[in-house]
């Protein structure tokens, strides 16, 4: 399968990383590292999830759920949604 384009992944990075920094008081480097090493980002890169169709706020909520519970599927946006059932 083809991965979402680097422009698209860059778009999410530009919009999600400031939200992470604001929520957790992290520096830019730490926020980038945490986001790119997260399961949320791995799910975003997987074309089968089609998460690239979602807004950066949904992706941030998934990251926040992962940080707080260890599982991005606990996001209020995807609880009981097709994404959660497919995973």
C-alpha cells in the first residue's frame, strides 16, 4: 500500500505539534519526537485507517488519549467508530 504523501504528513505535523506543545508544555523538539514515535502517528501513516481524512483536532485527540491511557483508540472521536472496530 502507498503511504500518505509526505506533504500530508507534514500538514499534520504542523497542525498537531503546536497543540501537543500547548497541552503538555513541551519544547518543539520533544513534541515532534513524541508525536512521530507515537502509535497515533503510525496509525496516521497507515493508509488502511484513512485517518489522513480526519482533522488535525481528531489526530490530536487520539494523541492525547494515547498519552493519557496508552491507547489512541480511547479518543472520544473514535470510540465505537469504524476505526476502533477495524483495529
